[in-house]
């Protein structure tokens, strides 16, 4: 199943946020969206996931999702969006409650998702008892439970410290390794984008337009090797040179706001 | 260091401990201080009463109040008055709360209900509900109904306001999360909005319990044969200040018990906080 951004534009009142965005996320592909602060990255992701109605254009799906997918487009949120009154396993089970699945089937899916994210021993824990990294693991576990075709990740590591980010990045690489699941990964962190994405969509300052779509010329497995570091760094510098001036302007704009 | 005042500082090799400056401004309370203070005030009050320093007609000693409560309990009058008040509070509070929760949720979840509901609530909430008692007596007759209706009205407005405020305060990211998983509206209300609004709803219960207590006493003072409010008024008319204060103490204990029950509810239902 492919996800297509088809000439998407969006305005908040008089403020133009996105301008004519078009690209395709092919099945199993990881696309990162980067750009200066306020360029509409998260807005674009909300539109792609059907949580926000664009002013013009539309997000579209091509092909059929895998038969076992319960929620083909599944978000992983920056602020985790966990139910504070529910335990880890209740949070992971939450998106399954309204489905036709039996209790045993739900339990099996929850078990599998908890195991894949290393949360089995924390199933009875409440979110407030967990560190930020573990909370985001619950968010990822909940997303995996519904067997998504495409993960929509909105700066999933930005609320975490650098060590936790590194650990979770390894988890993402592992989860996306087999190519069975695609992802749209919104981030302001170019290192994360270069490490994870097959293509990087670089947006301009508001209103966000596509400045360039950069292909990452190596497999995700290769990127973990020391020899790849230089190439990845060069790629990051290339992208940074595209957005640097606009990022400075955006920063000033934020400070004056 | 950006500014090194090396020129003006003198060389001093002695070490000094950095003075602690972070004391105070912590909302903590001592475990026993409150009880000790209360006991002290009662003791002083007792001494003042026993030694004749205070005229017992105006302020009877605590022992006299305890005696009055004991006599009331033994004669059966305590239960007669208390049960009448509890019944009125119970029924009135339940009716007001049920309607308030329903209307509060409707306002919190529906744009139309919000537009209409908030206008009416804003207009009617400031009215002291006890002022409506004569009108309610005209409508409902002289009986339990107008008293219960007064309490229900008082409870309704506070409940509706706390419920829709609670619904408004449910983090939008949780609702968006549920929508992103295609969770149906009714399930979002049941599994996200209700538990998310519960802290505000329970805080509202604390307020409505005291509103109900205030209104039952007021209503009973205006027109009732039995009830703690009626009893306090009668005692005042007869200058039986020990009986009067016994009624006040009973009301205070009743309020404390209700507060405790709400505390227990909060511990049970909001343990996740």
C-alpha cells in the first residue's frame, strides 16, 4: 500500500502553512520530512494520517493494506499520548477494544507487541512510573499491536534525552529492517532522518514547499557501519545547507513572536 | 566566569560552607500540629467555660455541647433530625448530580449544547438558589419536594460547570490518539473523556456536597419541622445554645464524613495520578 500526498496545501485562517506538497511513500519505504521550525511538518503528518482536513489537495492510498492490518496508517506521537489511568498493557490493548477480535486474539496481539518492544515485564505498570523512553516504547508497542502498513511518526524522539534517543533509534532500525512496514518520519534532527529514511523530503520555511527530495544511497543496515558515517555526515551537511538560512530566519521569527 | 574581579578581590584561603538559602515555600504540613492546635483551642474554650470566664448562655463549654449531643442521641431526636436532613441531601444531591453530569457532558461534547447550555447556566448560576424556595413551594406545595428541588438546583449548576470544565480539560492529544485508531465516539467518551474528566468531576463533588449542606440547612430553617437546620433554629429561638452548638457540631461532623468519603473515592478512582 502506497501513501500519496496529492498537491496538499493548508492554511490556518490567513496563515498559509503548506503549499502544494506532493510525494509518494511506497510500500515498505521510510520517508523523513525535515525543514525549519514552523514549516508545517507536523501539520502535514496530521493531514496524511486523516486527522486534519487540508485546505486543498488530499492524502490518498494506493493498493490494499496487508490483510491483518487493523489500522493501516498508525501514529506514534511526540508526547506519547498514553492514557495515564491505564496500565502499559491496557494502553497497548486500547486500540483493539473496538475491533471484532476476541479477548484471546487481543491478548495475543498485545503479548507480541509488548515482547517486540521489551515491555513484557512492565505490563502492569502505569505511565507515570516509566521513564520517557519507556513511555515512547509503550506508544510504539501500541502502534505495532494494530499491525500498521505505514507508521506516521511525529518527532517521536524529540522529548527524550540523547542516550534514550540513541537506544530507541536502534529499536526503530530493527523494527523497520524487514521492509514490511513503511513510515513517514517527521523530525528536525537531520541525523535521525539520515539514519532511518530511504528518502528525505526537505521542506522550505512557511509556507512549507518541497525544496528537494534527497535519496539516501545505502541500506539501513549499512548505515550502522563506521565506514558509512562519513557519507551520512556529508548527506546531513547537504540537507543542512539547504535549510540553514531559512532555519535562522525561522528561529528569529519565533523569537520575535 | 565572564567578569573576573581579580583586581579588587583579596586572596583568602579559608573555606566556608555555602549558606543554605532554599528553605520554605514548600506546601507541606506537620502531621500532628493541626490536631494539637485543635485540642489546645478546645481546652482553652473548656477552661474559659468552666471557670465562668465566658457566659455559658452565649458560649457553652465543649463538655456541655458533648452532653447535649449525648442527650439528643439517647432521646432519639438526633436520628429523627439527622435522617430527615440526610434524606433531603441524598435525594437532592443525586438528582442534581445526575442532571448536572448529563448536561455537563452534553455541553462538553456538543457544539449546539454548549452554545445553548452555557448561556442558560451563566444566567442562572449566580442566583442564590435558596431565593427560589418560596417559588418552589408555590409550585410543588409544602412538603419535601421544594426543599429537595432547591438542593438539586444548587447541586446541578455546580456539577454541570465542573463536568464541562473537566471535559474541556481532557488533553486533546489523547482524543486525537483515539481518533487515529478509529475508536468510535462512544468508546472515546467512555474510555478517554470520562476518566480524563473524573478528577474535575470529583473536585466538583466536594463543592456540591457543601452546597447541598448549606441549602438543606437554609431550607429547613425556612420551613421544616424536622432536620438539623430546623433543630438549630428552634434551639436558637429557645436560647438553648448548647443544643444549638450541638446541631452545628453535627453538621460539621457530617461535612467531614462526606469529605472523607470523597477522599476515599479519589484514592480509589484516581490512584493513577
